[in-house]
C-alpha cells in the first residue's frame, strides 16, 4: 500500500444551525475545488457506520490534502476560501472543528 508522503492533511467538520441548509453548505464547499494549492479534496457526510468510537454528530466534512504547510497557509488566505468562510461557514454553522496533521 503506498504511503502518503509530504502531505499536510486539513480535516474540517461542520455542524449546521439548520439541517435544511446542508445542500447550501455543500454548494459552498464545492467553490473551493478550483483553488490551485489543493492536491486532493473530499466533501462528505457521515457514513452509516456505528461503533462507539465514531462521531457521527457532524453534518458535513471537508478533507483537503496539501503538498506542504506553506500551501495550506496560502489556501487559508485565498480569496475563494475567504468567500466560503464569510458567505457559507460562518452564517450556516453553529460549530466548526478543524484537525490538521502532517507526516511523522
């Protein structure tokens, strides 16, 4: 199995104020796809897996792979990311949790 190397992982979980806004949040997440700093992107919803260690309380997740911490930082200030944060995440979400990780 190939290992991911030189990878910065940015994983974000979103909890909506109103569950009816899920499609709108996903629409917003899709505007991030063209950002050049992103290597890979996955937009998802909780899988139908049920074990004690699995948190399925979030509504939507975003997983982005970058080639370096510097590219992730450039993504953070990219105008499209700022639009997403201001027009989608902030008004639609009651909670956002970010987990970033790098290779060991």
